[in-house]
């Protein structure tokens, strides 16, 4: 499991490298969710150390929401820092399991507009949908893992 901001910065690093102009806070939240989901499905372990909460526009990590709020609906133009750290950090490239999950999520979802990614997280049977109908405030990792394992099996 990795520091959530470091995983976000790893996504941002790729976004900056590709000069993406559509990597908004909403898209960042959704790509973080999909990275986490695929990591759970492929390794059985969480990618991030913070939970996804059940918000009206899908799964959200509250801390990341607060970090990115200043960008509004615009593209994110700066890394985030963790309190107590003197600069922003990314996950080490040697952590290949995380980058494999990030690559899966990136390739599958980066070309989809943020609003569509949000709608996808609301689909019937999605972890967000089940958690919301169960009146949960946080989406359990086992629910996320099971959903992504089923998605992988259906795609095979």
C-alpha cells in the first residue's frame, strides 16, 4: 500500500509527461479509483492508504479532493505534497506492481472524459452503487476488488 498523494503524483507525472490538458481533479479522482481497483484485482493489495468515500459524483478520496480543489474543473498543473514532506514525491519506478495497475487504468480510461468516468462509477452493481444503496460512507476494498476481478473475467 502506498501513500495516496504519491500515487496521485505518479498519475500526474504521466499526465505532465504527455502534456494532457484534460487531467482535471475529477479525472484524477477517477483514475486514482481505477488504479486502486486494478491493483486490488491483480495483487490482492490496496494501492492507496486512504479510503474512497461515497460522494454524489462517485468515489472520492476526501484528502485528494481538498488538495485539488484549487484547480476547479481545470487541468491540474502542479504536484501535491504530503504534510511534513519538503517536496512532492512519486512512487518509485521499482514498484512495478503499482505501475502495472496504473498502466492498465491509464490505457483503459485516460481517453474518456471525466464526466463519463464519473457516470461509469455510478453504473448498477459498481462498488459506489452498492455502497450507496447500503448506506455506507466508505467503499470497502473487498467490494472494489471483487468488482474489478469480475470485470477482468468478463473481459477475458
